[in-house]
């Protein structure tokens, strides 16, 4: 009898596993966005035994994210900004050539585009090693020389979200317009957000400051910085955000060691 039950369970499992694999991945960041507020630590220091993520600013809009499982991710990757070994996963946006490459190094295993060639929104929702990666599409302005006849390319940019070690890390990409309620609902909770602060090529400082305040991530990482006076950005997002300027280009962070007050971290080691 036991043999019959075991065989039946094995057969059931054989059919169940492919079905589960086809189901959409579950976002913990969306679940946490609807959960009760979490307690925050009194000091910004790693807790013993807590999995840490290392984040490195390579330049422009490219950050490297090194996960506890050894995965290396690069955002808005063009190949021009490289730190250490090649990434295992790269995300790209097609605003212009400093945010993507059509010919990335063939040794990079996974290349994720924030746009689609068929006019439909790009859909990214997959687990790679210890990280779940998904996207939320936004529109982008057409670049110089594109004469298709409309001002905006629908769903041409992606906000990428990386869920790893209990952290929700968002990269706003080459954002060109304000986000509506549906965008914020799809983004969910962010603990760390990478924000373009150029004030012209993407969107105005007022616009991106409003988005930053609404997201209210524990850590804000400016990118697409150029010569933007940091004081202008800080003035707009208000006194509820601290500023932490660092001489290095990398820092390590865990879920249990997020700052108790929203903090803008400036990595000046580039």
C-alpha cells in the first residue's frame, strides 16, 4: 500500500512541478508595501549574521549590485562603465547609447532589455540565483534623429526592481515623466532607489523630487548626476532626508541595517 501511495505522490509531483514553474513569480516588495510598517534600527550598522548586498556606483546610470549569493548585476549597462569583473546580469534602457548596448560582451549570461521591439511593453519577471528581477514600464521621449512622428515612445523605459536578501532595490532608469498611482502600485515598497537628478535630460528636479518623496525609500542613490548642484535636489526633497557623503564608490547594506531616517548617499569615489 505504501508503495502505491509513494508512486501516486511521485506521479502527482511530476505533473505539479512544471505547472508551478509556469506560474508568475511572487514579489515580496509588493507584499511588503501592503504590510504593517517595520521597526527601524537606531543605528546604521550591519547586524551580525545578516546577509549584505554591496552596491557600487560605476558612473552615469550604472550601479553594480553584488548579492550574497555571488550574483553581479549592472544597471543601464552600456559597457562604458566597468568596475571589477563582468556582471552576470545586465539591465538596459534605450534612451540613448550610454544606457544600453546592442553588442554587449558575449560572456555576460543574461541581458535584460527595458523595452520591446514589437510595440508591446517589455515584461521582466524572473528569479536569477538569489535575486528576483522585475520591471515597471514608463514612456520615453524620442531621441534626436528618430522621426517616427510622435513625441513619446510608449513603454520605452523600464524601472527595474531587484529583490534580494530581503531588500527591495529600484532603478528608475531614464525617467521622462511623472508617475501615476498605477506606477506606484506596481513598484510597491522600495528600500533603496536609484534616482536620476540631472534635471534636464530626464525630468525636472521638481518632478523627480516629488517621486523621491512619495517613494520614501530608506536609501536614495543619485545617478545621472552631471553638474547638478546636490543642494538643489536636497532642498526640494526636504528636511526629512539626511545626507551621507562618502569618499568611496561602494557600500554594503543589509535589511536590518537600513538607516532609521531616509538618507541620500553620495558616492564620490567614481
